[in-house]
C-alpha cells in the first residue's frame, strides 16, 4: 500500500535551491517506514530545519494528514529562495507549513523550547573547507565543513532544547560524518537512537537516524565516560546492526 | 505568517533579555480559512502566550478576543471559534516584526519572517 508523499513533478525548483536528491528521498522513505509510529505519536509541533525545495516538509504534512490532523508544521531555511520554492511546493500539494527565514532555528528557540514533537533535518553534511559553511545560496545546502560536521554539531544542542519530552528527531547522516559519534554525542544528552534507513548510492552511504529521549542513555553514556573503556561505548554502538557499514 | 507562529517567535539578538512579543507593524493582512479543530486549539491554549495573541490580533484588525482567558473558556464554542480565527486564519503577509527591547526590525515578506541576524548581533 502506498501513501501520499510529495510528487517530484509538483516540487518547484530554483538555480539557488537544492533539488530533491538521494538524501531527500532517504529521509522521506524513513518517515514512510516509520509512518505508523508517527501517526500514533500525534505530534503537535513539527519542525524541519533547512527545508530547501520543500520536498520533505510537504511529504511529512501529507503523511500526517495536513492541518486537519492537529499538527502544526514549521520549516526554516537560511536561504530565502528556498522558502519561495518551499511555499510553491506546499501550495502545489494543498498543504500548509509556516516558513521562517533563519539560521537553524534562531528566533524560534526561546518560545518553541520543549514543544517540538517531530523534528526532521537533512543537514549540509558534505565535508568541505570550513569557510564554505553558511555561504549564500545553494552552497549552504551542502557545505558541512570538517567531516561535514560543522552544521550538524550546531544543530544537535538546538534540537535538544527544542524537542519535547516525547520529541523525535530524524536526521540524515553520511558515513564521513561519523554517525556513531553523533549517536554518542546525543546519548550524552540523554537520547537513544535507531537507524530507520540505511542506503548506499554510487556516491555515498546514507543513514537516517531517529533520536528520542531515554533516561537510561545518559546514565550509560556517563558510565562509559567514567570507565573510559572502549567496550562500553562499543556495546552501545553494536546495537546498530548496520554498524559495520559505517566503516566501509 | 499565522499569529500562532508570531507567538513562537522572539528576538534573540545578543544581549536581549526580553525579546517577546515582537511588535507587529502591518502592511498587509490576509485571511485564509483553516479547518476548525477543537482538540488542537485546546492543546495549543496551554502553549501560547494569550496576552500576546490578543494584542497581535487587535493590531491585525481583529478585536473579538476577550482580554483575559482561562482554560474553562475552552468549553465555549464561541470562544474556540474566535481563538481559532485569531491563531490560525489571520496571516501577516507583508509587514515588520519589531524587537521590543532594541527596536530592531525583522521584515515579513510574502508571509515569511526574516529572522536572520547580522554578524554583530549573534
């Protein structure tokens, strides 16, 4: 059975905006794979950081049933052209999201703190020279600095502040980003993690990771830190069946 | 931009301690019909700053919301409909959001607020 997601022919484009690509498809496929859980989750505030063409936020709104489902969709992008394109893409599919032109979630962090039930991020993860991070236009869509981690590492603490007690974060990562380390950083903040989708393309190996708050995670991460013992962290990482692929 | 979104925005310029609520300057308001969802509204009531919503809705030309509200009023269909209209159906299409502390202006164009800060504001 197939569900309604954004259709590529209805996704608008612009020379300065990142078109939906393998990473966008991976994120939407991960949301589709987790659709039953998402519907049961009944999220109120849903937030996408870096909406680009609008393919992902449109698909999320369609998956959850749009405004009538009782969810409120907000999407941000640092690139103003991206918000124009996202606005068109949303309209073409008959769904609505509120759009904010900002860096990650600046301006929303104060009031939206602890309210976000679902957060989706396809960050700029491509390893690049640091000075390319946050450049104008389409470069901001992919330039991720050293190991592609600059923007990811900026987003993680913001996600932690914004997510509600029951909040979920879905994030796309590349092997070069060291996803096991990202999971460890989030574990220290008290999050458990699961790989929702793993996909290798000709160019890259992508993981979509889902994070949620889990009191035991912080405890275990602290114990691991105190012990400073490789196996403690190793046992955490080994919960991911695909871990060997991260190193390939 | 809906007033629910306005209710979730604040000025986060470096050094600003009270950046909420952003004062609205209206150039153009549009009204868009949205499905009425009482459960959503009841959920939202606890999450918003009601006083900021009342002020914002009046600036946008809608004066029907009472000055004060309490949870018991959520049982009233009349109140819920007004709350719904103010929160969900009034859009600031063109205008400005002004930081209450510094007067810094954040433009709103085509319904999208620009909250990007300059380098010396971060």
